[in-house]
């Protein structure tokens, strides 16, 4: 996550592990996100994952040019202007607005976080 608080935690506080998760996308965006990911994986195969490449790898550039993320920064920021939408759209894209969806998201990601923490603890 170039230029984010995670850089500070890693570089200045010497934290061995720093992570960022984008844990939610609204129902109106899920199919498109899944399709883009599956298309990219079919084009590249699993070789990049096997090489432990990051999302900043050149092969992923097209995705983040068309669909910006705060976690993968591009040199060119002008593309972000066309992605600004009203606040309701922004909220719905990144936050569950229904109670059931909220609870499912919390349960799913808290479990994933605990699993990750256990794997890290096992390596310390």
C-alpha cells in the first residue's frame, strides 16, 4: 500500500507484518469484480500467485487503471476523477447497508483475521 499508514508501520515502527484488506463491495458491484478477477487469473494463470507477486505487479495494471484502489496507487491520478460518485453510491459500494449483510461480513472477515493472526503467531 504505497504511501499509506501501512508504509509508516512497516518502515518506521519496524513491524514485520502489516496488512490492508478491502473486505466489502456492494451487491451491485460483486459480479463485475469477480468477473474481472477471474478474467485476469485466466489470462495469467496461477503463475503470479505462485511467485507471490503483489497487486502492484505490472500484469495487474489494467485493473487498477480502470478500477482505482487506495491500496494500489498508480503514478497517474487523473483517472480517479471519473470514478467519483455521490455519497450514497460510495457508501453502498464499500459498506453493507443491510443488517444481515453487515453480520455476514463481520463474521467472515473476523474469522479470516483470526486465522491470519494465528498463522503469524505460529511463525514468531
